[in-house]
C-alpha cells in the first residue's frame, strides 16, 4: 500500500510535468531550432509511453470490456486470438483514400490495385449487447477500378508454436453489408521456400459465419514453418459498406479416428 507521502509526491511531480509541457507547448513557435528539436525528441519519447498507458487503460476500463479475448471456442482449443483492431482502440482509428499496403494498427493491412483509391477504413466502437468484441472495422468502398481488394491479418507467433498437420484453424466473424457480395478467406503458411494456401468462402447467410482450415489436407512442412497470415478477399466491393463486427481465430487438434 502506498503511503500518503508517496501520493503527495506523485501529485507534485505530475503537476510539475504538466506545467513544464504546457510552457514548452506555448513557447514552441518562438523557440530556437536546436531547443525545439531537443524538446520534440523528448516529447516523442514521452508520447510513446503515454499512448501505451492510454491504450492499456482504455482496454481495462471501457465497456464492453476492451482487450477481451472472450468468445466461444471449440472443444479442445489449444490457441485462440482476437486481433488488436477488434480488442482495443488504435492510435489512428481510420484513414481515407487508402493506398495499397496501408496498415491499420500493427496486424491488418489493406491491399488493392486501384489506380485511384476511393476506399476508407475506420475502427468502430461496438455497443450492441450481442457484441463480444469491443471494436469492429468498417470499410467503405465507392468507385472501384481495381481487380482485387483484400485485408491481410498477420497471425502471431503463438499460432505457429507446435503447429502441425493434425490441426484445424478456425476463423469466426460477424459481417454486415449494405448489399450482397462474396468474401473468401485464404490461409497462408510460409514453410521454407514454399507457401501453403487453403481457401474457403465465408457462409455469409448462415447464422454462424465461420470457416475451418484443415491442415491434414495440406503439404505443410511442420519443421520449417516461418509465418502465417489470412487474406480476406472481397469480390465485387464497389459502392458497398462492409462492417466486420468480430474477427477471431482458434486452433485445435483434429479428432483422431
């Protein structure tokens, strides 16, 4: 338990820091360039830790619970994961006229071949009682002159630990659309010089939208696995809005016969 002295000291230290940065901010336009450069570097270092603190605090304090990994998992699941975009607030929640290879957070990347981008991405706060994921992703597509559009989700290293051909990888999602379109999920696993790919179409009009990738039917070299990612491929996305309210992954050993 902290003492009253420590609490008083923390308040004094905080007040002093706030006063310092208030003064620096006010003087920034008239400050000499060497001093300005030095203060900018200190501010950037401070911002890194502040963003980390704010992200962690928002995860724990907001409702529905930010940072939650809670979702229904198949029996025998030995790994499960909800990407950061659906768990907690991102420092930059959205972008417009999105160029190909643009990232929203550290795990989601948009790819397309449009000559002129009329695409927007935005992280949304989920507020519905039925939502387990704290956040969702909205993609607005206006004119689309490309031949492909995909979201790439990089799977963490934990997904690859002890991964074998006896595993089934499952992806669950909740999708809302303005008008019908087809969405395909492609699992990619790089092993040595080769990349194993398994493609499934999302059953968008079923009650539970999920796909499973059974690695028993792959040619995966279990000893040379390097990385894995999933492409969400959108067919005919023009003049449409797609909201991914949820996106989760899990892994389990397939049943022995």
